């Protein structure tokens, strides 16, 4: 539904996995912590860090100007 909605009304279609991969590929201290947590310690990203990532992504110009829809969130009851 998110993909269809984004195409029909012109908003940015965001997917959690794409957001995570985008930030991991960047060279930053936040990305380094994510890589350590996810790859080296074998844990998934916690809800707080995921919310921070989503917040950083929706602050970008394309989301601010066009709006956005978010797919695959939340995945946990918390």
C-alpha cells in the first residue's frame, strides 16, 4: 500500500531496511555504533536507535518538501 500511495500522491516511500542500510553506509559515529551492534554483536537495532534513524531520515529535504509514508514500522509492541 505504501508504494502505491507514494506513487499516487507523490510522497517519499520509506522502508525501514533501506533507512538502516543508508545510515550504515555513511561514515559517522552513529553509523559506527550501528555497525558494531548489528554486525559484531549480532543484535538487531533497538527501538530507540531505529526511531532516531527514522527521525534523521524524515528531516531530509525530500521528505520535508513532499511528505512521506513509512513501511515496516513498528515491528514490536513497544
